[in-house]
């Protein structure tokens, strides 16, 4: 057994430019699938980051990027 089994999980903090991008959840009406990412405020282009399967995935996304506010959903 290696010592790595006992280390705590550390999330690497990533950043995004809040002035030019906003966090968004793209949600499918048909399947219910949700994808988290960032939408360019000027062009409206969406950059996918990760599939959201449950609340833990959403919490991980928010923690990774330091997002504290509610994320807007787009259908």
C-alpha cells in the first residue's frame, strides 16, 4: 500500500475571465442532459467544460472555478 491512499483530494483551482465570460448550464429539454461551461458575453459562443450528471458534479465545477453565485440555465 502506498501513502497516496491516505492523501486528501485537492482540487486544482482554475480561472475564467468574469468580465468577458459568464458561467452557464446548457440543458437539454428532451434528455435532461446538462453541460457546464462559459459563454462569451460579446459573441455568445459557448465553451463546454464538463458534463453535469448530479449535484456533486455541479459543486465540483463551481469549486474548481471559484463560482459562488447561482449558474444560469439555458435551454
